[in-house]
C-alpha cells in the first residue's frame, strides 16, 4: 500500500519559525525615559514702552530673566566670546564671578580689586570690566585705585595684574569705576570716589576733582573733563566720535556727551533723569550701545533705552537699582547687573562688535 505523507501547512510552518525566533530573541529594551524640559528662569520687572521705536529693539514678548542672585552689588559685566561665558564684579565682595549657560554662576577671581593685606571696608573690589584688542581682561580696581590688566589665563585665574593707570599728574587716582577702549587702543575711564573707604572725605584722597581720563597707546594719562561731580558709566558712539559719560549724582543725574574730535570742547547734555530720581530707584551708571547708536543706559528704574538723539524710548524696568549692562551671545542678548541679581533680556537689535 502506498503511503501518502501529509505535507505541513505553509502557514503553520511560518508561525512555528516566528515563535521559535521570538522565544530565542532577547526582550526589547525598555523605552527611554522622557527628559523633562528645563524650567524657564524666573522673571522680574516689566518692559515700559514709551515710544513705538522701542518695538524695533525690544520684542513684544520678552522678559527680564533672573540668571543668578545673592550678590552684594553686581557690576561691570563683560562677555568673553572666545570662551562663551560672562564675567561680572561683586564690588563689596572683592570678587569677579563667571556665569555660563547650563552651569550657572560661581566665583572666578578673588581678590579682584583690593590686593592689600590690611583689612578694609567699603567697596574694595573690581567694578567695570572690558576686553582689550588682544582679548585680555582689563578692569577698574576700586581698592587698588587703578586700571589694571589681568595677567593670568582664563582657565586658571589668579590675582596677578599689570597697572595701566594709577596716577594723573603724579597724584594717585580716586577709584576708577568704568572704562571703554576705542578701536585704536585708547582707553577712556571714569574716576569717582566710590571706592575710597570714606568716600570724597577720605584723607587718602589726592585729586580734588572726579575726572574722566584717556590713556593713550603710549601709556600717557590725559584729562578729558573734570567738570562732572560723579562721573560713572562710559561708552562710545558707533563711529567713536562721541564719548558718553553718566553722572551718578542725585542732584544732577544726567548723561553727557563729549566730542572727541575737539577734546577741549565743553560737554553737551544728552539726557537729564534728575526728575526721575525721587520716583524710581537707581542713578545713571553703566551703559551699552547697539549698532544703531541707541544707548541701553542703567539709571532710575532700570535700563533706560535712549535713541541717538536722546529720546527716551522706554525702560527695562528691573524694580531695583541697576548698575550696568553689556551685550553678549551673538550680540542680541543684553546682560544686566541689578543690585543682587544677574539678568538677561533677549532683544531684536545687536550690540557693537558682534
């Protein structure tokens, strides 16, 4: 008798192969846990819009973001493009701090402005910070009463300095406050009494006025003006023909301009905020200039935005006394030092040099 073998069903064979492979394969890996989006920074203050031209500079939807807090008096911010971080002073704390995205703020250089061994009070630290043409850090040192360059690498900072200016006409400076370089390497700085332990009445004071000075490429120190009672923040116009100087005197809270093509010329009033002092915290202090010549000038209420003609376009109202500001990142971010805070504002304009 012929035996007919029953062939397996193709579908059943395929199913068996699949089951065999399934039993022999490792289990699939568990799904990756979802990464929570970082919390947005807290915000403070508000944007006060006084002129439609502000909308071209400050987006309709923007905030004053708090990046760090807890400082005694934050000042003098400078963006370090090659390193991708911000440096700023804590003047009473005699320290420079570093802030970096994703890392936060930490002490970077101590001491920063007073390197003596005898303890002292007041505001001894560094104030204004700037980079020279070679990308080195230059600072105003209240305690040591000089403008100095840091002679240490970015990744290993230590208090080792070269003095650029500490005297005028043989007399020791009061306490340099803020500074700016032009493209030719000339350095302009202000010299109010704020870093002296006893202020303008300090017996160690040698110069009886508060000057604005120029340090030439040859190292010589010359006087721009001695007419201001409290010269503070300083900045240059985009074409560098005009020097802006803030006067942080509550009785004469103004910004002045000086024509650098005629150094002996009298200063011209640019904007007067004296009437605002009684209503809002802060005085004229540091400033930054955008590519269009608009000034972002710290003063009563926060950061005043002033057109090249001196029109008040609006205020980045921080709600507290505000010391200084600078452009950073790609030039469209304004970093602001406001009392105990470090703030950030995203803009529609860019700062000079970006």
